[in-house]
């Protein structure tokens, strides 16, 4: 999940920092960031709360959801 990686890096967190914040190993976090495993709903909220402190105006959709609604 490149968006998670980009927002994590832009926020100044390392993978170890984010793994600690989420309460998982670095390897487990890396798998989530690369899309091998999914973030749980709880982990999405924790991740968002951590990065949104450093990036005002950010939404969960910006990070985790790629679909855009087409206007007719």
C-alpha cells in the first residue's frame, strides 16, 4: 500500500515507529504497508490518528481508499 508508506514517511515516522504505534512487529507492519496483509479497521484508525496529527486536513479516504465516484 504505497499511500500508507508515503503518508507515514511524510509524517516522519519509520516503519518501526508505526509498528510500535500499531502494536505489531516491523515485519507485520511491512506486510501491511506493501499490501500483503490488510490493515484491520482498528489499525486504520490508529494509523490515521498518528499521521493526521502531522498532516492537518487529511482524511482516512485519502490514505486507504482509492475509488472515486464518477459523476454522471
